[in-house]
């Protein structure tokens, strides 16, 4: 299955990536190859298999409404590239 | 041209569970930023969600209260979008196989009942909170934003209505009725100012049979602003149609301080959410016995209570409506009506003087120093004619000031009404002796002289006499 450069551009936009024309070409090719790989599965005869998104047959895995300790604020902020007065700082949104 | 307005609402309610929807972090409002977070709600790779049973129970309860069908099987989806308040870059929500659908809610518009279809009630998780930092303090032109993920992952119920509302007023009444039901269910505190109840609206106007163009309005954080925003949109679209212009399908952001809805570009606009089933969660296949257990826990809801208050306590409809509108008021009323005093009088005091004092002080009946027993006592004192209604108002204020019981205030202040006829007779005799001209005037046919005499008796007793008793006695004396 082939992915077009326009599709790459669309996905990049949704993910807030900005790609050069060169990159779009590269990714279109690579993503197409990934999908081709997955296409191998369609060779299996599934005419007698019901479609599903779940393979475990498990249902209703629920937990009781109990509060568990959260992370310490030091741990929370450990991987944050930008911090402002102890809070995650992100570039302006609009 | 005759215009028809069509409105549909989309409401989000934070469910008051102890922990979050898919992790064990506290779901309490506030707290120091990011202190209620863990690898799950921070979206760290490798963390896995597990659904909160209580949140599912609350969702079922709400769906049942809104007469929805509970789906025998429902699943969660990932709604993908890139926005800093959503650390996973997707929100776990429900899409084409929601928890419930096909309900309805009837709202009382006074002159008529509007039946509003409920498309669905589903479960999802809340996003974090962005604080935009910059000179303007608004999103546009902010220098940067701060992210607090304490709210990320708090369970939400989303309620979607059919476009059955015909006016901004109906939308306001609907939201109020819904809020009242949710509070009765005890599944959310529904504080619009804290964001635990949020409402977006779709509104269109049509001039003929065709359905108009839908405009979405967001960011209304009070009943009043929902109403104002819809009135604004209704007017705007109507005048566009009158000028023969077309309406653009778009999302608008309500600006409360300026009273305008402005077009906005947001994360939602023209976005492709690429929904797909959440692979880290398994389907919900709800046991009908569990659903029935939850149904049994639904308390008497506002509509039923309104009917009962009118039949059981003979309350006038307007009084009953005010009381039922707030569960705390309704409970207070019922406990107070347990006393010997007349429930109708108790009801009137609650919607009258007490509500006025509560409003002025900005407190709820629960926070007020008055107890249901105290109100019963006050009304009883009035009915026994121990105090006049003017005094009762003073005593009520004193109760709010001191928290003392009405009877002890009356005794302390010596406010007891003079009901002893002997004592009153003495005073009346004095007044008649001092005002012989008025007595003569009355006897020669001047009715208003009676008022003058009664007024003087009241003055002499410093208002402690019962006016109707005084009137009867003076009249009797004058005609003897
Ligand atoms: Zn967490």
C-alpha cells in the first residue's frame, strides 16, 4: 500500500511536525514499506474469523476506586525539558 | 421571516470518584500543580490504564437517570490529537460503541414541557489544565503556557443531547435540570466555576424547512453565560439571514467579559482524530444484575420530588420548584417540616427571607448557622402569635448572627408578643383617654380614626402587640 507525500504532510501536521520536501519523500517511501510489511497478514484466509480489536477474550477488567500514592514532584519533573516555577512549561499554544 | 432556533448541548461532568479514571492518582480538585500524577496520567511509555469500577457505576447511574439504554457491550477508543494538555497525545474516550444511548429528559418550562432526547452518555478522561502566561493573560498572544496534569485522567461523563432545544432559555433550564439530577445522584459536585460541569452548544437558525448551518459555541462557564452566548449567536445568525448572507459552519469561543462569541481555531477544528479501539483496555460487558443494583440506588429525582412536595405538603408550585432545585434546600425543608409548624409557611420562609440572607452572605443552607429545627421553631412562634411577623424577621437575622435558637432569642430580647388581653386592654384604655378627639371622630363615622388609634397602641407596646388582636379589641371598645 502506497502512502502519498500529501498523506505524510497531513499526518505530520496532526502531530505538529514540520517536514522538508526531502523528508516527506523519505517518509512516504518508508511508511509505504511498513504498510507493505503488514499487508503480508492479509494473505491469511480470514473468511471464517470474526473481526475483533481484542485477542484476549477478557472483559470487565476493573479496579476498585482507591487512591494510590502519586509520584513525588521531583520524579514528575525529572524528564521535563522546560520548567517554570516547578510546573511544566510549553511553547505558547496559539 | 419566521426563524426557528435549534440547539443541542454537549455536557461534560467530572465524576466525584476518589481516584482517577485509569490510574490510582487522587481525583481531588486543586492541589499543588502536578502532585496528583503518575506514569499513567503523565503518558509515560509503557504505563497501562485500568478502569475505575466506581466511575463506570456512576456513568451507568447517570445514564439510567436519563432513561438511556445501557449497552450490553461497550468499548473505549483513543481519540488522537496533539495538544499540550493531553500528555499521551490521545484521550481515552468512547466512540461508536458507547456505554449508553437513546435516553430523554423532560424539562418544565412553566407553560409547557419539553422532551429532550439524550443521544448518549459515555465515559472518558479529562485533560490537564493549561495556564497561559503572558501580558494579556489570554491564549492569543500568551508568551508561553504551563501545564498542570492534576486534572488529566479525572473521570468524565459526556452527555450529548439531540437538537431538541428551541431557545436559549430552554437550554438554560435543561442544563439546570441536568445539574440538579446529577447532584441528587451524588456523582459530581457540578461546580461550573471549578470546571466540574462544562457545557458546549450547537446552535442553528433556519428560516424555512431546511436545517440551518450549525455553529458550535464553547467556553460558557455559568448558566448565565450559556444563555447569553446562545442569545448572542441567535441574534447574529438571524441578522445574517435577514441580510441574505450565509452562515459559516465554525466553532466560536464565548468571551464573557465582552459579551461576544468569536471564531476560534482550536485543536478540534478540522481535525482528524483517527479514533481506534484502545488496545490496552478490554471491553465492558455489564452484568445486568449490577446495572439493576445501581438502578435501585437512584434516589428520588427532582421531578418526582416536586410532585410529592406539592401533594404531601400542599406547597405552591413556585415554592416547591425553588426548594427542589437544590437538594440541600429540599432536605432542609423536609427536616424542618417534621416540626409542628405549617410546611407551607416553612417553605415560604425558605424561598423568601432565608434565600435572601443566604444570597447576601454567599453561603449555602448547609453552611448557614440555622438548623431545620430552628426554622420550625421560628414559624411555630409566629403561628402561636408569640411574635409578630416583623419580629420573626428580626429573630431570623439574629439566628444567622448568633446561631442561637429562636425561642431563646425571643426570651433574651423580651420580644414576646403581648397576647395577654388584660395587659392590652390597659394600654388601649390609656390610648383612648389620651386621644379623645379620635374616639369621637370614629364614633361620628370617620373610619381612619381607627387606624390612628391602633397605630398609637402599637407604638406604646413598641410593636409587641399583635396588630389584628389590637384592631379587634379597639373596635369592640369603640362600639360599646
Ligand atoms: Zn495517575
